[in-house]
C-alpha cells in the first residue's frame, strides 16, 4: 500500500505518543504482523502496541481524521483472517494490556484487560474454586479480547455456552476515538440496547474492546469421562441424539471420524481400532452423585447403540489416557500434509451424520483428504482439509470443496461459522446465511459507528 | 534467494497457529512476534522469497532463538524448530552475514583459545589437582568443559572427589581439553565446530576412551549428537545414578532442604535425561524434592544460551524461573548445567531475588 504524507504524519504522531519501543514500521516487523493462523497474509504499514485505553482513544482520533486503517490484534491465532491487515494500515497489538483488574467472588464477576491470555483467566478461577468455561483450543495463547472479537467457543459449549454467554459489560474505544462503557455488573439489566453483545463477535470492526467484565460460575465438584468407539457413524450419531433427549447435558461431547482416528493411530499408535467409524468422548460433571448417575445413563445409551468399545476413566490417569485421542487429533491431522485448513461449519446436532457423509462425498468428488472431528454435542464440526498450498491444481480443488462444505452446512440448517468468525476468508459466504437485508442492517450498524470505515476494513463484508 | 533449500519443507509446515507463543521464553518476555518460532519462520520464508534481505533484524530474530526446542513439543505439525534455526544460522554465516561484534569475539576466542571466554588455553587445567593434569589411557574421560574449567571450578572439584571416592578409574585432558563445539553450532559456524569435533575425537581415540562423562549439559548434548559414533556420552548424573543403584555409592549425610530441580534444555529435552538427577536427589536422606509445574520435556529454558550474546534478555528469562521457584516455596534451586547455574544466578542478582541456586554435584558430594 502506498504510504501518503497524511499517513506518514499520523504514524509519526502515534510513535511519539507510545514511544519508540512500542511502535515499528520495520519490514521485519511488518512481515511478522502480516498473518494470523489462516493462509491469508497482507503487509501492514506499521505496528503499534498501546498501553492504555487513553492511548488507544487518541490513536483512533488521529487515525479517523487521516482515514488510516487500524487492525486490532490479540495473539494473532485467529482462524478466519480477522487480524490480517488486508488493506494495509496500522496493526494495533493489544497484548500489552494484560492485567486482571478485579475479581469479585460475591457477585461472580471479574474485570480484565483485553490482552489477558484466556488460560490465565481459567487458571485464576480454578485456583479459587470457580470456572470460566469458554475453552477455545487456542486458549493457552489467545487473548480474551480476541476471544470476544470472534465469539470463540470450545469444548464445553454444549453445557456451558461460549464467550458471548460470559460477557457482562465492557469498555470500548469507538472508531472515532470515544470511550464507551456498556453493560453492568449485575445479573439482570434491561437498560437500553444490548450494546455489549453487539461488540461480541464483531471481529474488531466496530470498536476496540479494552476492558471486559466477565461472568464466572462455581466449578463443578466432580467429573466423569467415557470413551465410546463405534463401527458405524450412524450409531454414534444416534447415541448423541439419545443422550440429549434423555435429559443429560454432557460437559463435553466430542467426536472423531474414521480418517481422524487413523491419523491419530499413525501419529501415536495408542491402540484405537483402525476400522472404527467414529469415536465419542463424553464427560459429565457437577455434583458427584449426579455426574455419576448421568455417565451411567450415557454408558447404557452407548451400549444400546452398539458401541463396540467403552472405556470409563476411574482415575485421573485414565481420564488423561482416554483424552489422548481427542487431544492429539489436530496434531495428528496436521502432520499428514504440508498445509492444514481448519474450518468450523456447524449444523444442528441431529444433522451431524448428514454433514460428515456430505463432507466425505465432497472429499471424494474433489479427490482431497478431509478429516472430521469436533464438538458433536453442539453440531460444531471441524472439517480439516489436508493439502499442499503450493500445488496450484490441487488447491483449486480444495477451494471448490470448501465452498461446497459451507453450502452443505447452510442446506442442513447450519451456519458457516460456529466459532472462528467470518473475517476475510468467509466474507463471500455471508449473504447466503444472513441474506441481503441482514448484510444491509449490519453495514448500517458499521457505518453508524465507523463512518470512515477505518476499523478492520475488508472484513465480514465483500466490499 | 537460494537459502536453506533442504529445510523448505519444514518451513512450509508451519501453520502459523501461534502455539509457540506459550512455550517460547523469549516471546514471553518480549511479546514480539519476531521473537517466536512463527515469526522467525515467516522471516526465513521472506528471505527465500526475496521479500527481504538477510538484514540485521532478520539475523537478530534468528540469533535470539535459545535453541531450547520447547516449541517443538506444542507445535501441532511438529516443525523441528531447533534444527531449522541452526541451519538458518549456519546459512547466514555462509552467505557472508557477519555475526554481531560481541558474538564474533566468542567465536574467535574458541578458534584461538578453544573456549568462548577469551581465557588462555594454557590456563584451562590450572584448577586441577596435580594427579589430574596429564591425560592417560582410560575407560572414562571426565570432560570438564569450558564453563567449569574457567568459571565454575567448584562443580568440577566436587565431581572429581565423588568419582575418586567411588573408585572410578578416569582421566582428564587438563590443558589439552578443548571446546566440544556447541557454542560454534549455536552461532552457525558449523565448519569450525566440525573441525573441533574431529580434533577431539582423534584425542579420544588415541587414549582409548570408551565413555566421555561430563557435568556440563551443553557438552553432553554435543557429545550425544556428534560423538556417539566413537564414544558413549554420559552426563555425570547418569553415572552417579548408576553407581547408587549398583550399591557402589550411597548417601549417609542428611540434607534437610526443600529442593526444586530445574531441567536444563541440554540435559533434558535435548539429552533426554530427566529421571536420573531426580532419582539421585530423592536418594539423599531428608531431601524434599519438588517440581516446577512445567517440568521434564515441558520445562522452560532459563535463557542461558543468550547470556553471552543478549545478556539482558537472558537475565529477564532467568529471573522468571527463579521467581517461579520462590513462589513454589523452594529453598534451593538445583541445576545440572553450569550455564543454567551461571545464568539463573545472574538473573536472580539482576532482579534482586534471593534464592540459593546450586549445581547438583556439590550437593551430592556433601551428602556422601
């Protein structure tokens, strides 16, 4: 992107504001902030790492005047291109603001800065006998700000919900540089528009979330874990349906397909049957007696649906062992081919067999490898495409296959994104899900908050 | 640019997930993407794709890698970052990118004096007891290493006394002992490192050495990786652990302290020696051994490899490890590596932290 004088001047002012240590326009740093965890890349003009809300507000005022694109970024672990500076501009790294400001055990809320790593929040809660449930796979590195921007999910979504369910309020710097406070510290509020939820999942296009009031809950006292392996995916799917309709809501209900099971075996040889069609990892939690009774019921349901191997963990070691397959699933798939593309098409959970079958047919049609694993309880699958980006011909097939996977998810009443967001990679599919009116309303919201379209431009909407 | 062509497949495999951020000690203290495997890999790709030259910035990004290999453990596709970065360092030097001044001094010192501390070669064995100054043919060679010979004699003296007490027949090379080659590999001077290795191997052959034993973790790793065709390398704790198990060595004096063992990367992740030092410490009566939450394969580097080149960074990382030990209530932080010892002490001093940091060997000697 051609730097003009206005940009150069404003970047200079920003550098003076934050200090040289927290500003860079070196080619090395621009290369290092050109990506997230997708294959998309674009060079920013500069990188700033502000330390306070006030600095951010000042930067936004100047950027808005100069119409300089600003791209907020946490740890850069996103899976939809959300923090890739597709139109150049200033990448704003928010990891410096990493304090837990307050934890209120009487009122079950905490106030944190946007740059706190999610795992830190979970650990802090665990220490105190509480739980912050959203657990995206990236939680050891990703920031709470990033989780909010993408409305990140995780393994515990079925029973405990996702990031949006734990955000009570926030401090946000608007694209024009104003500081807005939303929400409350109370369980209930009926005051005005629910602006808090407007910013959750807004992918850094509406404002820069600087402080967040998060809800937490008491930690469950007991966990039960069960591994069930099936020769027929339909039986696994029936098991999921039967568990839910029996009234049991497992804390975890994870699924691995045939290809993933075999990738795990190739990678670690943990003794999974290679002819298995599906594997379920199920956990119940809560009051000990309840969790035990529930896992008993789940076990019965698995038996009835012809699970041919059932392993229940009696000790922490056994629990660790039955988690092995799920834990290594992604690494195992990632080692098969040089490029791994992780999608998050999501369907109503009853449609999982249709989705897996459909994805397998798409893989066959385009002669590519796709492994499926994910969160069976909430229908959030991770079709994982194993390919080599350098093979142009194969990659064209991959792109077509991805298009069809999203079409299929929508056809089955699902969504193009369960927990990764739209970003740049899925923008073209948005109208298919939300319709023309949906796009138009969203664009109006965007315009109302960001009249000059400077905050994370080029995301969510095809311009 | 034609650059590390045989490592391109490793570079391509990086999926940019960012998991390395959590495990990279350099990233943890800097927060900068150019100081973590994902960023370093992106820069190496940029060099290959002619997006950038081998600038000072690119070089520094690569040279600030600790080579601790922690990121490989959490990397989903398992990119061999350690090997990749060593290759990149070597290739940069070959392409004519000179090392920064202070690192080049270390390199020259090894070339001229066979140690990275600019000390005289003829002074290397000055600390040794008279009967250890001259080499003789033997089954065991005790290699002290540069750090112990020039900086931490106390460790070496303890080892000699323990070996003598256990009745092990061993020899040392005295002033003829040379650098194992490790710092040269770390700086990318593979050529000189290999020369050094050949020279050492010739000496070992001449003396009929079967085992090279050493209290230096860096030397141990290098022996394991580059000398295993002619000798059997042992970290000294492996030998001591074996002697205890065979009943040839035992601890009679209690040591009533809460001790935390620090897995240095060279003895641990690289050398794959995790249990022996723990077994030894647990065999000492009264000693209460506790663990870092991240231990063994997942242990976090102390920053030691950067002490000579980026001391401020190295000390910051070390201070974090020392603080962790303090928070866990440890009375003594025990290491099995002179570099870890030196750097952790430096880190504690710079950060004003009070912690008793010791090498394992003086503790063993005291308990015999």
